[in-house]
């Protein structure tokens, strides 16, 4: 029977169980992304954040004799430094506030828990400049309010207390579509709120004594960031017919007879190769190489629920050795720079794609953090980059709205250098910011100028839809191309050129003087030049620039200013 107190040993188990439960559900949470883009990453970011802390907890010398202050420090520090993306940063702040509320106690009771939940919410809200309701913050606040209500009512059964808090948090989560219209239109609840709920549910299972694997792998919290050159990626693409190694287990909800098995295998053969389907009683193990893992997953869902899902991009893995060599060269160059006399001002930019990296380097960026929409760097990545730049003042260009909070968090942790985060939400904004830096004027004037200039940049990005949905009053089918602007979907269709031109039409007005087009790793120079020619025909009064970006997933990034 569960005790009515939580000691450090139990809290460690609950935290690790919450982390493991989130890890198991991360792909499902990723799929709750409002935009049907191939880079929904809330589940991944939250998992990498909590696993960074879980790794710290797992390394405590004696889990049977762990004390509360050491445990709280491991959770707070590990999640803080490992935080990725907005959802990960907010989760780390929730842990930071919670651990502040309990670290002085060796035994946690209901009143202490209620206070800690409130401290967690207070800390997280303070970390976000403009908190938005209908998000993870709302779910956390709802849980804290229920905890306070139950504590004040004198509830003494801790199991019932925790259960009621989780049930109410789940109820709040179910109402998030009513708070954010974009969630309602997409037909999903908030992904960050769902991630938090899974952490709470996992922790509660551990409290109830359910059998849980508490082991945390050594690579937990790691996030390998990769980039490849356009020419070599093209060669890799030519060598690999099907790019994604897809594995999962089907937990059957019906009898999987021989005919079903043959039909399923035949379907997989129509979309890929290297197929293995092994049926055993109530589960089926599946392996397939395909260019569209979603098709295999959708078919499998007709037979039951899925678990142990794993999708690897084999084309990127094909280039991993090259990446590591390149990364080593970058690190060696950074060490050489550290030995040079300290500069007055340095720049760090988050970037992906060899063409865009080269642009930033040419504009004077000292250190490039490989990452972006598909792989958000952590606070730790930011701190490591800051350590490599030998300058009194360092500007950070996150170049993605989901990376700004991690950059701000890194800024707050650095004491020996002046760190200035320019809140660039896109690569074009980052390029504009550094172009407008003038060495001969003050830091304050430069910061003010860069902040003002990035507001004049409109950005559009072309990618493809991974599922059917309705958003921004546009019906989107899986596989459609989408032109996504700063505030929503600008164009949709099944012809990339038409979608890109439609997106640019929505971006351009009479004040626009320059249109810059950066084409990605999957676009040929010939196709990119064809787009440029069409844009020049229509907007002859504007300067049109075409540059190779080499970015993955987004076929074109376009800026108008």
C-alpha cells in the first residue's frame, strides 16, 4: 500500500517513471503538432529535456539512500541545461520551481506538494514573455489549482490527491481546443500539455507501485545534430532507394490471420523493401524501408495499437561519418579562435544546410550551432557555443521561434560575458540582423537597429503535409505542398511551383523591395532558377536574389523585405 508521504527514494522513482512514460509517448505527442509538417517535435523536445535530467538522477551514487537536496539539484540542473524547444524550456522551469518547493524537506506531504505545484507554475509563467492560454502552462496551472483546492479541503489520502490532480489536469487539457482556435480547427489538444500529463501519469504509476523499468540509457538526453553537403546528399540519395528504416510493434486488437498477414506484407512491398513481418500471438513485429513511414503506420493502425516505434533517416546516417569529421574540424577551429586575443563582439547563429551555414560564416558568424526546426539545440548546446566564442559581447541569433527560450535560458546562466539574444524567428531574419550590424557604433545602438530591422522581414517556407487536416480555413491533404508564412498557411496544393508562387503572392505588397529565395537540398538548381524566372516576371520592380541554402525538409525559404 502506498504511503501518504513521498521520500527522496520514492520521488526519484516517480521522476524516472514520468520520464520513461513521456519517452514512450513522444511520437504520439509529436503527431499532435497543429501544422501537419514533417517536423512536429514537441514530444521529442520534452523527452530530450526530461531525459537529460533523468540521466543526472540515474547517476546519483546510492538511489536507496539519496537525499532530497541532491535529487532536486539533479532534476533542476539536468533539465535546465538539457532544455530544447519552447515546450522543453517550460518543462524545465516547471521542474525548477517544483524542486525549489520541496528540496528542504526529506518527506513530502500533501500541503508541501500543493505549495510546490504552485511554485512550479509561478516559475514557468515568469520564464515566458507572453504566456498563452491553452498550452502546457494552462494544464500545469489547472493541476496546481486542483492541488491547492484539495489541500485546503483537508484531503489526507495522497493516492486520491494525486489521482484527482491528474484527472483535473486531463480535463483542462481536453478544453485547450476551446482556448486556442488553431487547436480546435486542427482537431488536437495542446501537445505540450499532453506531454506534461504523461509525465504526471508515469509518476503516479510509480507511486502506486506498478512494475516499471527505471533504467536510463547512457545516451539519454543526447541529440545528434547532423548536416550534409548538397552534393554528397544527392549521391547518398541516389544510392538509397528508400530513405527511412521504419520499425514498430502492433499490439493486435483482432485475430491476425494468414490472409491479413499476406495482405499486409503485400501492401508494405508496394511502398518499400527490406520487409520483415513476424506475428506472434497478440503482437506483430514490423520492419520496412520506405520513403513514407506514415503510410506503413496508418495501415498498421487498422490492426491495433502501435508501440516501440523507431524511424531512422538512412540517408542522413549515410553521412554521419562525414558530419563527425566536419564537426571535429569546427571544434578545432573554435579552439584556435579561443587562443586568439578576445574580440569585442562575437556572433553565434543556429543554422542548418551547408549553403545557409556558408552565408552566415561569410557574414561574420563565429560559431554555428547545427539545428533548426527539425532539431532544436539545447540550452547546453548554447552554453558550449558561448564558451567557444572568445568575445566580450556575444549576439545569439536563434533563427527559430522554438529556440528563443533556450537561448534566453543560456543567457541567464552566463556571468562572464555579455550575451544578447536577438529574437530572430527565421533564417532570413537572422541574415538581416547580422547584415545590419555596424562595428563602429555602440552595442546598444546595434541591438536597437537589429531588433527593428528583423520586424521588416516576412518569411515563407515550403514543405509538405504529413496528414490530412483543416487549418487557416484551408483543406490540406497528406502529401500536399504547403507555403507557411509567419502567421499561418499561405498556400496549399499538389504542385510545388504553384504553391511557392502562391505563397510569395501573399507575402509581397507595394512596400517590398527585395525577395530572397533559398532553395533546399531536395531542389535542383534548374528548378530553383525556373522559380526565380517566374518571380522576376511577376515582380520586376523588386530585386530578386536566388541562393543555395541546402536546408532539409523545407524545399524553399523565401524572404520579402
